[in-house]
C-alpha cells in the first residue's frame, strides 16, 4: 500500500509525502471566503506523484506495477446563508495503475479510498475554520448526499488485459461530492480553511 499527501487549497498548493506502505493526499481549502451575510468561495485541488504498488494478476513473467493518483479542482463558487438550498459541487479522484513484466494475462490493482475528518475531528460533521469561527460542510460518495465519505468508505480496482508486449495501464475515476448546508447565518466574512487527508490503500 502507498501513502501520499495532498493539499486542498483555494490556490492549489501541495505538500507531498511518500511512505513505503501507503499514499496520502492532504487537501487543503484556503481562500474559502464569506462576504456579507455569507459568500463562500472554495477550491479543492489534489496532486500526486507515482509510487510503487503491489498488484495481482495472471499470465507469464514477473509482474511489476506502479500507481498514480490525481484529481480535478473542486470549487464551491459563492455561498449565501439566506438561500433555502445547500451549496453543492463535485470533484474527481483518479487512480491509475501501470503494469509491466508479465504477458498474456489480466493484471489488477485493488484499493480503498478514505478521507480524513479535517478540522472537526469527526467525518460526521466537517467544518472549515476562520479564526474561532466555523462553516459546516461535508464530503459525500454520491449526488444524493446520503453517505459521508469517511475512512475506508469507497473501494475500487483498476484492471487491464496484457498482450505480448507486457506493458499496459488502467484508470478508475471516483467522484467526490461537496455540500455546504444553507442557513449558516453566524458565518462571519473571512477566509475559511480546512485540511483533508485522502488515503489510497492497496
């Protein structure tokens, strides 16, 4: 398993860390701004570098593989506490596996994706902070916003059939859904932030 750190930021700003056994991404949301009664602007950006992975497969030869993780930016746009509906947005995380060394078979990378709690300390109720003030939000596994994306919530795999040259790659994309509840009238104007760690385990 591999671990990588990503920062989620209004202006994409990344810190990367590589460990032998798993990959973690710190996502830091900076420049999330509340203006007047409440306007939130936030951008989520993720970036990751390649790391060695343990994969399974069938075929002839010795299997070698590596994996990369990437994501698109998540922007909440503007938030107004006075509206009756929540502010929602989404982003994608893509896991790409690259295989080599084995021919005439099928290679697979299986993994789980988990998101940390951030400032709040609990995935059930995440929030961004501006000094002592907070703005509630959360991250979900679907557009129905029924399941919070937490530790080991999502699992997936990337598989590919390998021919005679022994080199192939496969990608799987997951969507992260963000939601800021309406009616947060106590949110003061300012720049709110949070740091989320995304862990890919395989």
